[in-house]
C-alpha cells in the first residue's frame, strides 16, 4: 500500500471530533425517534412487519458519518456513538441498542468498503442505507422477533431495506450536500465536491 493511500485512510483529529459530534447529535435524534416510535408503530401494526418502515430513523448516522469522514470505520463509529448516547439518555431498548448500533453501522460500512471508500455519490449513499436496513432487519428478526412466520420476515426485511435506503441513505446524502454548499464541510473532501 502506498503512503498516499495510507494517509488517505488515516483519521485526523478533526475526523474524530466531527464523527463524535455527528454521533452524539444523532444519538439525541435516535432517542427522540424512539419516543415517537410507539405511536407510529401502533399505526402500522395492522400489517405485520410494516413497523420496519420506521427503522431508517435509526440508520442515518452511519451513512452521514461515512459520507462526511470518508475513512474506514466512520460508519460503524458514528452509528455506535449514536446508539450509546441514545441508550445513556434512556432508550426503551436499553443497552441492547449498542448491539443494534454496531450491526447497523457494519451494514453501511460494508457497502462503503465494497466501493473501496472511493465512491460517494447518491447511489452509494442509498445502498449504504439499504445495507444498514438489511443488517437492522436481520438483527431485529433474530433478537426481537424469533419464530415469526416467513411472511412477516419478508415484509420486515423489505420494509427495513426501503426505510434504510430512504431515511438512512438518501436523507443523509441531501444533508451532506446542504452542509457542503454552506461551507461547513470545507475541511473535508465532501465539502469540496460539486
């Protein structure tokens, strides 16, 4: 591996600080999303598995961190920080939230790795969100819904992927574009792209 490649992947202090800020702010949003989840999920409960449509509200931190930091581990790091903050504030799922954060971050991270941390367009963002949605769905089915029928499983995974792609992938891509236009990301490659 060439020195320039190594430097490209080395985290700077500003990367750690910004990824941490993204994680903490996202954790507060995760916690608030958890409060809204009860009434929202009750509205979707008539069709088993549709509640996964709400899952993307917990997936955006991984993609947001990945798109801004653009270094290996950024998606996992920001999602795990967000899950930790959410759990510490008082998520109804307790510290099981940490496992969810790790798995969800890994789902997005794998997509960024497949693109060799070199492709940061809207398709990559949507696929990373969908990857987080797949990871979330599988984790949830194993931990929270063991033994449900195949129809529920398929509906849950499809809804999780859709929610991940839109809320977890597309929305962060637009956020990054907006932040870049404002100049807030000038110290990052994401802020220098058109």
